[in-house]
C-alpha cells in the first residue's frame, strides 16, 4: 500500500454565515493537529458544525478565518498544501487526489455497480493496475460479495461499507468520515471502524471522523469537542 506520512494542521478556523443582516459564526477558533497514522474524532451535538468542519478540511469551501495545511508524501515527493488558499480548480484536484470522503449519506453513484463505485477514485486518478490488490486490501469491509450489485439494491449498512471502501481505494493521505457508523448496528460498526482504522494506520494517513459514538471517541488519538 502507498505510505503517505501525512500531517494535518488546522489553526484558528472560523466559519461565518450571513443570516439576514447579521453574521452568525458557526465555528470559532478551531484548531487541532494530527501526525501520520493518527485519528481525530470530531464530537458535538447535532448542528454544532461537525459536517461544516469536515467539509472545509476536505476542500469544499474556504473558512472565513484560519488555516488548514496538509503535508504528505506521494511516490517519494513531499507536498505541502495550504488548503485554505487553494483556488476552486485546485480544490477539485485536491479532493480527487488526496482526500477520501465518506459522506454522511454515502453519495454513491446509482448507475455504477458497487465495484465501479469503489474503484472510481482509482479510475479518476488514472491509477492503472493494482485494482485487484485494492479490492483485496478492502476485503474486511465485506463488499466483495456485492461487487455486481447497484447501490439502490443495498441496505443502508451495505451502502455505508461501500462508501468507506470507495474513500480508501486510492489510499489517500487524508480520510474524512462524517458519522460513518450512523447506519450500522454495533457489531458492524466495530468491524467497519476497525478496518478504517487499520488502513489509515498502515498507510500513515490521517483520519478525521465526525461521530456521536463514544467508543470511537475514546479510541481516537485526539478529540475536537464542538458545542
Ligand atoms: N448552507 C448552509 N446555510 C445555512 N446554514 C447552514 C448551512 N450549512 C450548515 N448550516 C448551519 O450550520 C450549523 C452547523 O451545521 P453542521 O455542520 O451540519 O452541523 P453537524 O454536522 O454537527 O450536525 C447548523 O446550525 C446549520 O443549520
Ligand atoms: Mg453533520
């Protein structure tokens, strides 16, 4: 597997929404850092800004305040990205190449099979070959038996596992997971989180996970508590 030795540094991030005449700050002075192989849990009640924070780190939008930096290696080359300063076009490339995003509501492509969904990031990044190895590496997620199926024939839990496999298939330096166990029973949640954790540690990537699950928060290297 690609080893990336990623380092993520978020400093003083603030997000302000225009609310009629007034400004409403939904995130204020948020900071955290993660070293290679580390897991950061973002916790807080519904509406506290977990998804907003993950989206910014993933290059969907730019914060009004603060900085987001990702340093990592790809194929021996070091890259240092100042995510908050990227142009729209650069952020598209950043999201495609360097981020694995597990959306809260999966966002699987309905016209592609499970296998095509999982391998899509590899195809978009022209990672020729290695697809079988990638599928093998992701076997613990249990998507192998679903390969030929289409997303709308899957249960919520199955879609969740496919979404996780897709985020990991190109072994990105940064994995962002928005409540990835929300649709799973406890046994499945443990299995899936175990796999996610393993992949990120082995790749020396960084995982940021928004969650209500206390067991996940307890296991994380760092907890960012939003309120
Ligand atoms: N596009 C938007 N327009 C207006 N308000 C938004 C928008 N996105 C999020 N919000 C508000 O920002 C706050 C944080 O939302 P969110 O990040 O989704 O929280 P969480 O993921 O913790 O539930 C909420 O008050 C929400 O209503
Ligand atoms: Mg959310």
